[in-house]
C-alpha cells in the first residue's frame, strides 16, 4: 500500500498547527467524526441520523436555555470542523460535515440538534446544502442559509413493515 494518502492527510493537517491549544485538543474527535460520518450515511441513511440527532434524552438540556457563550462555542466548533474538513485530501460533503458537527454538538452540549437539508434552483441546476440548527438557528453558517436554501422536510426512516 502506498503511503501517499497518509502523506496527504499529514500535509493537510500540518496547516492546522497554528490552532490554539483548546482547538488542538478537539482535533482527534473532529477527525473521528469526519471520517465516520460518510460511513454512517451509507449504512444508516439520512433519516435515522436526523432522528438520532433530534431525539431528546432524559438527561439533555433544552436548547432554548443556551446562553450566548454556549452559542459562540457551538459556532466556533462548527467552524473548526469546517477548517479541518477543508484540510483533508478528500473533502467531506456538506452533509457529512453537518453530521459530524451535529454529533459533536449533541455530545458536548447534551442538546438535540436538527440536521437540515435545503435546495434551490440556480438556472438549470439544482443546488443543495446541509447544515445544523439548534433551537431554530443555524450553527456555524450564515444566518441566511435557510433563506438561501429553503429547507426540505426531514427524511422519514424507511418503513420495513409489510402493508
């Protein structure tokens, strides 16, 4: 096996050496989630992942109760995930990046997260985008993302029962 893919990863990550210590500490978890997200999407599909991220567990906080500092920390985490993703030799899609971001936010802040998918027509093309919302506000995205890419309804999980 050629070491070239590993060298590409290391070269890309070398550009992150200027990160602050608290950001560097988050790097292993971010890399793990960015690498795991495409596999989760392939094996589970979007619907079950959306449901898992949005599910409210008994020990979770209410997203409406988040203070401004927690919101800034979530935005900072989402931007860091994007920075790391952009340094990988194979860049994850916005959907995979959003799954990773949503998982990290849900785990760290113990709050439900909404995975949003939106689309718009641009000339003859259809453009799509994925992002994460907490309490109805996008995290790490332009505030206009929902206007720019009108959100689709959440994907329903497949029904495996016979009619």
